[in-house]
C-alpha cells in the first residue's frame, strides 16, 4: 500500500465527500465522468485512483454510490471511531476543540493538553484541558490515536516525541516547523501561510518566469 501516491489519498477524501453529498441527494449511481466533474479531475484520473484498490463499478453502468462510498470509507480507515487529542490549547487549539465536526462518529475528541497552568483545568468544548505531563497515562487510558499539534514552533518537536512515545500514530502539525517522527508515526503538516504563498504566486501581477538566480 505504500506505493499509493499521497495525491491519490487526498483525492479519495474528496471523492468520498462528493459521494456522501450524492447519497444525501438520493442519487444511486455515478460515472467516473460525474465524479471527475464534481472533483475537478478527469474521469481517467478517477479510474486510475480507484484502480489502486481493486475493481469498482461496471463498465458502462458506473458506480453504485452507496457501495463505492462504503468501500472508500473502508479504504480510508473510517469504519471505526478514532480518538483524537489536541496538544496546545491556545487560540488555535481552543478553536479546534469547539469545532462541531467532533460530534461525528469517526473522530472523537477525547483529550486536550497544555503546559500553562492558566489553561490547565479549563473546560473548552467537550474536553477539560490536562497537563502535558499526564499525556502518556491519558493516551493509554483513552486509546488516543491521533493528535492536533497546536503548540509554538519551538515546542513542536518535543511534543511530537512525547506523542510518539505515548503511542499516538498520526499527528496533524499546525506549527510552522518541520518535525521528525519515528517511521510508524505519520505527520501531516497544515500551513495556511504556505497556502497564501501559493496563492500569491498565481495572483501576483506578473507571475515570475524562469530567470537567473544569483547568490
Ligand atoms: P498560542 O500561543 O495561542 O497557543 C499555544 C499554546 O501551546 C499555549 O496555550 C501554550 O501554553 C501551549 N504550549 C506551549 N508549549 C507546549 C507544550 N510543550 N505542550 C503543550 N502545550 C504547549 O498559539 P496559537 O495562535 O494557538 O498557534 C498555535 C500554533 O499553530 C503556532 O505554532 C502557530 O504558529 C500555529 N498556527 C498555524 C496555523 C496554520 O495555518 N497551520 C495557523 C495559525 C497558527
């Protein structure tokens, strides 16, 4: 499975969202063209992405929405609930703790950690903030699988090490720093500034062309 391109995994998430909307609208079947149009990729790309995981749909008849949706949920590991923690309960951590998506079945916010005594003990959203010192104990007790990392950049690597040692397998890192983690821990970075910088590349008055770089 390691040969699956990350871009394919990203598109599977989008296909799943589209299929969920189609199912809610009562649509029973969809073609690669439909899925491609809804996700802004070609029908060929849709078929190629799905082919990594087996055969879906029937030539000419397309896919049964409910079946493909179920299969994508299985492929993405969404058939069991995942226990999520937040490390760093400042502005961003508190906003995430209040985010209503955690009412859903697949992701359950089960803990929140900080090092600041001013925030430890406070209830925010569905969780009470606990001391980072209790991470290992709480992670084992509540089977924490995944974590949002919303600490200052300087604290990020230490927090990743502590999360990995506590058995957390996936980290969504919001801190603007590249961190390293053991092989069995997956780290995904979320960076809004990088998104803005990609935008400015495209919307600037005269996009840069290949030129000479000196220095
Ligand atoms: P903040 O200063 O409001 O909150 C940081 C919190 O982390 C504080 O409560 C602090 O006590 C806590 N903390 C510090 N060290 C810790 C540790 N070792 N373990 C646990 N908690 C610890 O900052 P913020 O505005 O919420 O931003 C949090 C992080 O997210 C920063 O790194 C910031 O640069 C980043 N950020 C990223 C994006 C993005 O697009 N990815 C957007 C906004 C902020």
